[in-house]
C-alpha cells in the first residue's frame, strides 16, 4: 500500500520512523529506498510477522510503500515471502501512521 505524507516535519525521518515504532534495517543499493520494520505482537525485534516499509524521501514529504511480511523468505537468495500489500490490517496500520505523523 502506497502512502504519501507531505512535510515539512519537525524532526528527521529516522526519528519520525522511530516515533511510529519502526526500526531501520538497510538501504537498497539499487533503488536507494530505505527499509524499516515493525514486528507485530510478540515477534521480537526482527521477527515475523512484521510490517515492512520501503521509505522514499521526496522534496519535504515521505512516500511509504507498506506491506505485512507474514514469514521469512522461503529460499536462500530470494526476496519472495508471504506478504500482504493491502487489506484491513495493512489499511489500519497506514491510518495509524497518518494519525501519528499529523501531530
């Protein structure tokens, strides 16, 4: 699910992501998109299931590419996993993010 939130913001995007409960994991060398995760329930710091955001900073706004990773990739060297890119759970998370960042 794509979500665009216009800035400017009071803080840098790393702190904003922490404020909404997401941890930085890496930056994709090919796309330049930053990756952040938020484990669901008692999954642990980098466990599954987890919400996963690819973040792009554009002008003064943020573009979120949000999905829910249900499990770890099945095969070594692949990015394929059981992910949900829309639906009620992902929509609720997107709304939660919007409400926090509006403040």
